[in-house]
C-alpha cells in the first residue's frame, strides 16, 4: 500500500475484542509494508554492525604495516557507508508509509462507524472522547504499528551481532552475548508501572479534552449566564492534573532511559578492562579488541528500540482501547435481509403506535423533549438498543417493511432525521447543499421554502467574490458565524434538498421568531406536498398547518386529529400546546358552559385566544 493509493477502498473489519488484538490486526493488515521495513531496517543495522570489523581490520593493518589490508579495510568501510545510507533512507520511507497507512485506516474505520451510528454515537460515547480518538490516539496507534518492524529489525540485528562476535572472538564474544539480553530485559520490571502511569495520563488528558469540547460547544450559553470563569477554573484544574500525571510518567521513562545508559556503560568498562588484560597477555590482538569494543558500542543503538517499543506500546494500548470502545458499537444486531429497494408507504412505530400516513404532513406533540428525541431517532433507525428491555425493540416500519431489515444505505435514503441541533460542516453554501438527493428539489426552492432570504443576503455581503454570489461564500465550522435561527434554516434547506421518502424534523423552527416560523411551516408543507413529513413541535403555528396531529403521553399515542379538534377536545393537548394553568383550564370549562349563550364565531375566537 502506497500513500498515493489512500484512502482504502475497504478498511476491513477490525478485531475489536481488545486493544492489543486491534493493534495486532492493524499490524497484520499491512504485512507487506512491515516486511519491507524489516528488510531495510535489518540491512541498515547489519551495515552499522559491520563498521567495527572494517575499523578493526584498518587498525590491525596499520600495526602490521600492510598497505593491502588497509586498502581492503577502506573499501569495506565505504561499501558499508553506502549500505547504511541506502538502508536508512528506505527504512525511513517505509516506516513513514506504515505509520500514515495505519493512521488512515483507523480514521476510515472511525468515519465509517460515525456514519453508521449517526446521532446515537455521541449519546453512547462522550463527544470529547470521539475527538481524542480521531486525533491524538490515531497518531499513537500509528506510531506503535510503525515501530514494530524497526524493533523486529533491531532484535534480529542484535542476535546476528552476538552470534558473529562469538564466532569471531569467543573470549570476548561470549561476554557480550550474555550481557546484551540482560541489558534488553533489565527494564522489564519497570514497564508495568510506567504503563499504569501512562494510562492515568491518557485518562486525565481525555477528561480534559471532553471538558474543553463541552465548554467550547456551550460557550455562548456560558457567556449568557456568566459561567465562563467557573468552567475555566474546572478546565484549569483538569489541565494541572494532566500536567502532574505527565510529569510522573516522564520520571518513570527517564529512569528507564537512565538504566539503559548506565548498564551498557558498565558493560563497556568491563569489556575494555577484560580485553586489555587479554591483549597484555598476548591472547588477542589490538585490532580484535577494537572490533569487539566498537561492535558493543554500536549495539547500544538497536538496544534503544527496546525502550521505544515499550514506550510506544504503553501509549498506544490505552489509545487502541478507546478506539475499540467506539468501533465495537453496533447499530443493530439484525442483519439486512432485503434488497436495496427503497420502500414506500406509511411510517409506523410499533412501540408508541405513531402512524404517519404517506404523503401527509404529520405533527407530533410530546410533553417530554427527551422522549421526542428518542422517538425521532427510532423513526430514522438511529436509536441505540434498549439494554433494559426484556426482548428486542420492534423496528419502525415504512410501507410495512422494517427499517432494521434494510441495508443501511437504503434505510438512510428512505428516512432522513434532522436533529433539533443540526451541524453545518465548513465549506461554501454550494458545497453544503451538494448532498445525495433524488434531484427533484432544487437548492433555490429548498432555500426559499426554509425562508433563507436574509441568510443569503448576509452571505452575499460577506462574500469575497466580485459578483457577491452567496453560494460561493464559505461557512465557518459548525456555522459559528451565523445565528442560531440562520443555522437552523440552512440545515432545514439541506434536508429538503435530499427529498427523502420520509422526512423527520425535530423542532425545526425552535430558533426563529413566530412570523418566520409560520412562513417556514407553510414552505415546508408546500414543498413536501405528496411526501411523508413528520415534525416534532409544540408550536401552534406549525401544528395548525399540519394535516394530522398526534399527541404522545409518555411513550404512547393517546390522541390524533387536527390541531383545532385536539385543542377543543383534549385537555392534555391544551396543557402542552397552550401551557395553560389549572385556573386557565377552569376558565376554559366556563367558556364551554356558556357555549349556548354566545354565537359560534365568538366562542371560536375565545378558544383561539385561550
């Protein structure tokens, strides 16, 4: 896999049983790249290990005054230098490729899971954790996958060097061969503690990220209630906890690094002392001592990879565990059994009994906003499984077909749900409205129905183009440069452009004034003529335009009819829509009692004012 070939056409099905298994799956998923990096790394390490041999031959040639041997040693050193340069260059190239491809695969998996779960993701996993996984955690996971091949090359190089030294000079080679494994394993007792401290640091950093994300998302509200200093203090305390945890973790890694400097130093001192003794006794030559000493010195370089792989694993394991926590979430356990055909017909929820007839504008009134949100998600197939339920939750039906049995793409095409707090991605307005759609609704018609004329004027004034085309004006991340009502209407226009078989709108006019609200409701009804539309709202202006109004009490449909019929006949409906008190309810009863004494038109006017 080359970087130019990214992204993957299919990132695969990850092993999400645990963090280590996920890391292993990533490593095996790019085995070719790992083998390339291993080969170049082994050539690089072995070429470095061969330098002491050339240096030793050169020293011995000078001692023996042999020009031929000195020339051979020079040619050998030059050849090894070329191999070191080529090996180092290609090792870096393949290692970076492995890192980027691993990170890209994880990001693709996260993006696919986000699209699969939709709005249910942030209710099952904190938004800050999702941000942390898709940014910092991806880098650390890629680091470990990339370091695996370099570590394997270093370990093989150490084995080859030790074997070569034993064969070259047994008297000193055995000492090095015995000491090197001890040096490599000396830090193992400290790794569990270092890993625990790294886990604590990552946990606290994740908490701080979540707190920062929540604070930024609610900054406007915080300013309104004067809570900036309160949340700033909380984030300051959280960041200080992260700093302290990072310092404790760094101290442990500093101790590990110190041990890996101290022990090899002791080995070199012992090697020089023992070797000098052997040279003095005439048992070995000076060139042989220089060769073994130089080889032992250069072995410190591959030994560093043991520390790096331990550090990479310590930091990547909690990151992989958090990625697994997101990737293991499921939309539905039921497999798709139907083809990709988009069904047509009434939209029906067996849990509440809600029926939205095909081609009609149905409004849903629910006193509990949370219950309304859960129902809206369920209508679109986004709802998470109910763990407390004794059995599986029945699927919503569209034209008698269960949404859970449809392929995900078909289910999303059939029913589109717009949240009460929709998100606008950064880009131009033209790009915002360039979404998969039936092609039956033009962008201009959708903008007109959503009453976006003032939004277009504002974007035209902010446009940097000479023609002032609002469609080419860039919208900042999450539409922060727009007001809440402007963002809501642009999101509504985007939903209208898609023209799904069934459109579910959760409080589509909650951020606009009453005059705009009436025009928006009328525009949506006109543009969606002949299409199924469900709107969750308690606004009388919108309810009065609906073809059918349904009242939910808890999780059950208790009444259905037109807005005026329910307002007249259903006290629970009046309580939600008009926010009337018990005194007002008694006044309503009084109006009903004198119904026979007043003209019908007067009674209707009094009811409307109530």
